[in-house]
C-alpha cells in the first residue's frame, strides 16, 4: 500500500524566522531533514541551473560534440514555414 501523503502545518513563528533571516531553516520531522526556503531562492537556483545547462550545451556545440539545426529547417519540419 502506498504511503499516504499528508500536509503538515508549519508554525507561524518558524515561518517568520525564515522570512526575517532572508535565508532558510532546516527542520527535522520523523527523522528526516527538510529545508524551509523562500520561493525566490528556489527560483534563483533554478535560473542558475538553466544557465549552467545552457553553458554546457554551448561548450558541447563548440567542441563539435553536438549538432545544431538551422531555425528555418526546424520551422519546415514542424510545418510552420
């Protein structure tokens, strides 16, 4: 039987501490660690990850390890030209 997902309420003082510190807080629940992180920090980390992925792809293209496809060819193949 799959484990049932539950939503736990977080106490307001805990959330206020995270907001006031402009950082994160690690909490332990049932032996596991969880991080309370402002959504802006998650978005920033995702943006950084996207940038690194793009830089890696560009590097692979420059080294000849990846093939590029001209924009007009893509449009034709998708029936957009």
